[in-house]
């Protein structure tokens, strides 16, 4: 290559680089969301060509409507909540000219079945929910994805196991089995439920005892979360592979999980050191597990549970009598007053009252939402062991 040609190429590269830097400099730097000093939250999105942009989210102001964004001269759309947000973990997405998008300026994203949403946390004090759901400077437990053998289902299956920071391979710990709802999998409680953050913070603050938490996959026709087993990257819809049927139900195969934990981890192998709780479908699984294995668990938590009373069913009555005759230390029912499963839970409470069976009940605002289930996990963890 001669000298003149080399100089020409170098000049072209410098010009291209200069143009790229100029274009980069012309694009506004966008941060979103911004939690303001007064507690309001501002959302920003850059798209000069968009015609209409809004925010959809689960925070109070826009739960049933959109927060419309206004376009600035620099092509950035912006909107600020009209009031401060309470301490909480929030989910949201953007609507750009009718298309749902995640916020490209926010790298924190959760998957709920097949839906991706951005998240952010508002925290104001060290004792609010936002703080509890955050990663704080406390001793951290270990969250692992574990494969186990289920002879009952004839499968290798995947679950998530939380080991508290105090787990050192010497001391034994009690175990809470934490079950997800319909459409969820073994990642749901860790990602959407903030289970490890909640447990780390509760344990560090001395509000609950250190414990192992087991979050299995509750779908007997699915071995693991999408993309993590041999079926590959299928689109989750909550009913994947149900048409295949299963060799047994989740409840019938549940002791495979307990046996694996007792043989591979330092668990306390006593009824008094075992608890099981779950949300929605997982609450229904908890309801079934309590009847199948009444002497093996001492604590039961039904969160927004799909728990249908079987009227005029002698076997059901016998199972419930055996359960409560065994005197479990806690039978806890929690649900939001607007939950679509309220009627089932009301009928269950009427049944328990009619039989004189002892239970605890907690009712709060809201419906069938993760915001409530994080609260229920926080409460249940402090009631057990």
C-alpha cells in the first residue's frame, strides 16, 4: 500500500469516527426510572419518531390506566407520578404507539410466565417493604438450581434451594418448602417473590430463624423452567405439555423432594422442622400435601390458595380429621379481599369452623398479585420454627 492511499484511508476512518461520536453526542442520555427526592418517580424514553408513549404499571396511580408521557424537544418522552409511591417493589412496561415494550433504559427485568416487565424498588426507611426486598449489606445465603430424581414421576427434575448464610456443613437446619402458582416454575419465588432477599434480611434482623428454603417446580409434566431442560426454549403459557399427562400429581410426588433434601443436605428430619406453603396453585398443593402427609409437617401456609372443599366426601372428611387430630402447630390462611379465589377460601374457613378445627387467618387489601404473596412469605417465615 503506497503512502497516499494509507493517508486517505486513515482520513476516512477518522471522519467516520468523528461522525459516530457526533451522533452519539446528539442522542440524549436517558435514565429511567428516576426516584425523586419527594418520592415521586419519573420515567423517560427516547424515541423522536413515536406518536404516543405511556407507562403501564402496578403502582397505585396507574394500576387501571396509563400514565401518559409527554415528548420533549430533544425526542425524550417523560412522565412523573403525581404523588409519591409507597415503599414497595413495582413492575411496569411502556406502550409505544400501541406496542408493549420493556424500558430499554432499565436493565432490571422479570419474567412472569411469558411476560417480561421492568422492576424498580422504592424504599424510605430500613424497616419498610422496599428495604426488605432489596439486596442489603447483610450476610447472604446461597441460591442454587438443583436437579433431583423423582422416582414417582420417573423424571430428573429441577428446583431452587436457598441455604442460609449460617449453613456451614456442620449444623442442621429446618426446611420451608415454598410452592409457586399456575404458570410458574422453580424460578418464580426467587425472581418475582424476592425470596432470597426476604430471607437474608429477616434472618439478619433476627426476625426469623435461619432455615433452608426449597422452591420446586410444581408442574409434573415439566421438568424445569423454559430453556432449562431437554424440551428447549418453548413459549411458556402455564399449560405446557399438560396434554401428555403425568404419572402422578405434585402432591403424590412431593416426598421425593423431601427425601432428596434429607439425604443431600443437613436438614432436621423432624415434623417440627418442616413447613410447606404456596401461592394459588401452590396453595392448593399445600392443601393436598397437608391431607396426604399430616404427620410429616408441622406448619402449613395457604396463600391465595386454590383450595376447594369436597362436600359430602367421606375420604376428604377423614383426611381433614386426621390432619387436625395430629395437632399441627400452624394452619395459616392468607388472602386479599379482592382475590378471585376468596369464595373458595371463605368456604374452607366455614368448613374448618364447622368442624372446630383451629387455624389462623389473615386478610388484606388487593387481589391475586405478587405484592401480596411477598407479604405472606414475610409473615409466614416469622411464624414458623
